[in-house]
């Protein structure tokens, strides 16, 4: 690795920029790897005291009117009481913005947001480190709202904290088409949102991935005299998240990995959409998490006093061995007439209810979307701290460069995207003389060569590493405290959490390139997380082996049939089914290069030649290409299209037909989506519309193949669940032999 990245030593370690600019969507135009040169802070040792006194004087009238509170500034206890009153009033303002946004939109989910106003406010005001002027600052704390329906809470906090992505106008456009405040948080829409959440429990797994990334990088780059990676991950989950199995899978791993910088805040409001949780949920969540290996804390009275929650957060920060669950007992729909009931989960409020809520917090006749000016100033205290911390971090970074130049170069490479120039040349090349292997075997060689030049490549399997062939041989397992530097992740039998955690790793923004492996049949366990990979632009590489009925003896429970069709239907995702070593290398080249697009590489257990004549790694980028054709200047009489191990059957049938004087073209359709994106003239060149006699050969569902073979063509496919038997016998049963492909092709030619 040291030799591989030596060329980076002559390059500057991050290029400073003077400001952050935003595009029309509120997204930063500044490269993530650039240094942000912050503005001159208003806080100095000479002025801090004066500013504090000014803030107190500014709050006096508001607090006296609402709480009858007077502050003389002479007593420390009085200072604490003053801050408590300020915090309560800020939480009131958070709630009223939530109410106004829902009423204005005539849609939304106010219940959880109203109940958790104190939690959101305390996190953004008193605990999390971030800089809204540079939302992608690497060493910021990460926040995940797993209970994504409560997104209004986060939008309001982002606005008050000064994030340019959420202005008051954005709060007024909640759930509107094209707005920056969609109905659930989307990281590609709103700056300050780390991950896309909505399906319950997903965010918990994402948070575990973010925390794993921090722990791994801290172990690799921190030094006793230079701590460069040091941030925390906070996640809010609700009762629905706690019920979903993915959260338990992920929480189990978080404890096993000792991710002590992960804090999970459980909104225990005892309600779901259908009614009280008692309808279907009676377990003790704290006891469950304690059994998993978490530290657990319960906050009983956050609506009366935020101090207990602050103390819980401090205890979580002090914990050095376990992740922490903070169970916060809240009232869903706090302030409203639906308070404490399932009816508060979603929907608007009637006029009388809004009037009642305004009276409860003594809001008077203030206009909708009013923000007490001192709330902005209060939040500025935290953002000024973030500004200072970022400055200090960059100062450490430059010192780190001089003390540890090699590590600094590697860190720079990662934060610049993780792709060393020329990394593609590390991919293996195969010849016809190479030993025959399964495509999972060719994949293993690709992964291990890539690991030598890609310092961010990290991942593992759901207890199938030896079958999936994904073990990185020169690297240890990620484990704390033994080897957190390790790049092999042992997920155990937890496919769904594996995918959700991989999304978190990919979205950590540190150049880590996660891969996640299992059998293709078990992609069904992961489907929702895979979909979110595509939705959130997370460049996870999914490695799916045992790709068809060709795995034989395990029978139909393990033989994937409909999975390819289902994965291909997911927007944006790239699904590759390579035919040999060449196409496997080509698939990895595309998957690695596309860091904001997830890829699924589907691989065989049965063996195929390393270099099927006519296949080319570089042609995989086209998605489909001509492997062989004896038509010369004429059009072929018939086109035979294949993927994966069945491509060799296409070639075998073509050879027989050509010996009989037929003009036959063989096409590899290794990635449908990439082929569909090609220019019209290229697609016409490969699959001429005038050639209507076509046969497709793929040991999976026929769904989708009509688009390529046409109404007159024939798809040799599987329309049942497979069968148990030797793989060649199973292939023969379903017609995947050279003889059957030849027979069907001849029948079309004779029509």
C-alpha cells in the first residue's frame, strides 16, 4: 500500500477554500475533501462574557412573560435555572414550528416530532458538534433519525442551527413536490441529513455502520499525540424501529463490536399507528438491549426537566466499552388534544386545537413560523463551538501531516474518494490457459487484488465468507479492542443488518468502499436495504453467489429464480451477471468506479472457463455486446443472448448452428441497465430490430426478457422453484443444455 500511494506524496494535503457555496437545492458545491476556511468567529475571550450577559438581558422579558422568571446573574444555581428556562422556551419554539409546518402543508407526521422536541433541541444545542457552514466537515458528529416520519423535528433543528438547506420557506413547503423538506429525510435532497430513512429500523443499522466507520478509521489513523478521527453517532428510534428485526440484528452487532461512541435514543411514547403498543408489544426494551450488551439509561421526565436527558448523554459519552441506549419516556403529540394517543401520529389539527396549543405555551398572536430571535442566538452558541472545533481539527491535521506523512497521504486519499489513480490496472486478466473456476472464484481474485490498492475496501459476509469467497487474505477481522483496523467484517447470520450497516459505511463520507456478500436467494432478506442503497446513492457492492438452479443439491429453498428480476427492477442499481473471469473483472471496474451507485455482482458456484472466447472486461461498461458473429457484412439470421454461466451454452449452440451454415450472433447481456442507457445506434448495432429470431438463455425468471427477445423470440428460463439434484441434472431438467438451446434456435429458424 505504501508504494501504491507514493504518488500522492507530491500532492497538497487538502486544498483550502475560502467559503462554502450552495446550489439551488441547498446542497454544498464545495468538494468534501476540501478544507473549509471558516469565518472569523465572533466569540473571543474578551467578548464572551459580554455576549453572555447580553443574551441574558435579551431573554429577560420573554422568560418573565412565560415563566415569571427573573434572573439577577449573581448565583450559579440561578444561571442553571436560567438556562433551563431558555431551553424550555426554545423547545416551545421548536414545537410551534412543527405545528405551523403541518398546518400549512395540510399533511405530515407531527406526533413523534412534538414529543421529542426536547431531545432534538438538546442534541443540536448542547451536545452534537457540527458546522452548518460546512455540513460535510469530516469530524462532525453524525445524527440519524431512524424514526424518519418525525423528520419535521430534524428539519426544524437544522433550520434553527443555521443550515442553509432548511430555510423558513422550506418549512413552509413541507412534503411539496420538489421541496427540500420531503415527507421522510433524504440525504440527497437536504444538506445535513446523513442517511435516507423511513422504513423503520433501517436508520439503526445505518447508525451502526457510521459508528463502525469511525472506530475503524480511528484505529488506523489516530496517534497518541494526534487524534484525527473522533466523532460520535447519535440515532433516534421509535417503537416501530424497536419492533423491526433489523434493529435487533444491528444492535447485537454494535454491542459485539463494542461501538461505545454510538448512542441510540429510544422514543418510548407507547404508541404506533394502530393504537397503543400494548396491542402487540410488551417486552422490556431496556432489558433486551442490556442482554445484547448495551449500557442502558432511562429518562423519566424530559418534558418537565431536560437536565436528566443531558445527564444521560454525558453518561453515554463517558462510557468507553459499550454502546448506550437512552430510553426517553415521552408524550406523542405533546401539547395537542391528541397528546399521548395514536391519533397524534399523523395528520393536522383543527383550529381550536391550534389555538389551545398556542395558549399553553403563551404564544399570543405571533404569526405562523415565528422564531424568537434569541433562539437563533442560542443555537449560534453551539455552531460557534463547531466552527472553533473545525479550526482546531484542521490545525491538528496539518501537524499530523508533518509528523506522520505516510498515514496523512492515505487519509487524504480516502477523504478524496478512496480511488488511487490507475487502480483499475490491479484487476486480474485471464487467458484461455487459466484454470477453470466458478465466477465466485474469479471474484475472490479481483477483491484481493483491489484490496492492495484501495485502502477503503472493507466488508464481509453473512456467515458465508468461505462460500462467497470474499475474505481479504492480507487483512484481519474488524474487532474491538483486538483489531479495529481489520477490513474483514464478520456479520454472522444477519443479512438485513449487513446491508443496512453497509449503507452507513458508504455514507460516512470517508472513502470507505463497503462490500456485503451472501447467497443470491437471501437477497430477499436484504431487499429493503438494497433499495435504500439506490435511493440514498450509497455505493455498496453487493456480492451474491450461488446464482441459479445451478447450485443443484441444496434444492429449491436455496435456488434463486425471481431474485434477478426483482433486483433489476430497482431504479439506479447496477446488476451484473458475469460469464467468466473477464466479465467479473469488468463488473468490479464499473462497481468500484461508481461511488454513488450500488452494484450487485451475481456469481456462480459452478465452474466456467476463465476466458470465454470473445468476452472482454472493457465491454462490460456497455452492459451488452457482441461476443461472436459469423455473419460478415450480412445481418445474422438469429441472435442468441445469454448471461452468466449460460453464455457458454449460447456459444456451444452457435457453434453447432454455424457448422450447419447458419449466421448466428451471440450477445452477452451482462448488465441490462447499462445496456439500456447506451445510444440508440449502439443498441441497434448489437440487437438489430430487423432480426426478430432471438433466443435468451438465463437460469432464472423469464420476466423482462421479452424486451430483448421480442414477441417472436423465445426465453429459455425457469418458471418454477427449481429442484434438488446434481447441478447438471437440474440444468438438464429445465432445458439448460447446448442441445436444447440448439433445438429451440432451430425451431425459430424453421418458422
